[in-house]
C-alpha cells in the first residue's frame, strides 16, 4: 500500500464529519489515491481500531465508509440518546418553536425579527430534536430557507394538524384589560408631584442597543 500518512489522516478527518457513508470512489478521488489503495487503507484502519479496542468501528456500508459506535458500547449510547430526548426545552427554544408553529413557513430572519434576538442556536436545537425542519425556500431575493413544524411536534402536543393549535387571540388580553393596563401606566404631574418637563422626560422613549 502506498497511501501517505497525510492521506490516512485526511481519510479519518472525512469520516469524522460525515453523517452518512462516504462513497469509496469519492474518497479515493478526494485523497487522490486509487480505489484499491483506499480499500486497503480502510481494511488496515478497521483492524487497527479493533486491535486497540476503540469505542468506535469503521464499516463499509452502502458502497462507502463510515464510523459507527462499537456494538459493545450500545448501552452507553442508548443512555445518552434517551437522556437527550428527555431534556426539557429552554424558554428561548419554546418561544422560537411557538413562532415556527404559528407563522410557518417562516425564515430564520423572520423569527429573529419577531424575537428581537439571534435564533441560530435555538433553531438548531429544534432541528436536532426533530420539532422543526426545513420545508422549502422563500421565492424572494436570497431564497431563504423556510422552516415549519414536524409530525413529532404534533405527536408531542397530541394534535392531528397545526390547525388544531389554540388561536393566538386566546393568549392576548381583551381591549378592556389592555386599556386598564395602559391607564395604570399613565401618570400626571398631579399624581406624582413632578413638573410637566419632568413628566415629559419620563415619557420619552429610551433607546436600547
């Protein structure tokens, strides 16, 4: 076998980032080696990992190669997966999920605009947990990715479709409540002993970064 140390390391690096088997032909092309040399390298690594009793194995499946957790470690992997599934979503993730559910299909930028903060990490969490997914592309400039909820989301909430979600009006106070709330926030110089100028200064909006 004439594969260099650099090609060997490159092969391992590709395997580390792959989320599905990398076609053997593509690997050989990327590493600039022959198909035979690549297959021999893979067999060598398979034997080395097994001899070293590593927690992962290299397998050839579906015409390509990919790392898998060692079968002996199944109990630990299962524990990790179940622990991750049972973890509660943060308030930020729940807020983002609510926006996706009610505004779908919705882009990352639209979600961020509604929440007023960057939503990259929370949206990524929802995608990983299977509650949200890419559902299309915005036909406008840039063709932003659009997101929507998944069947798992409906299953968790016990819904048949998103049309069964409670109406947003159910969570918004009525006009009487809002009017009373606004009145309670108003103050006059007579009420507070402040001058007109002071009261005006208090009412000016404050810029926030």
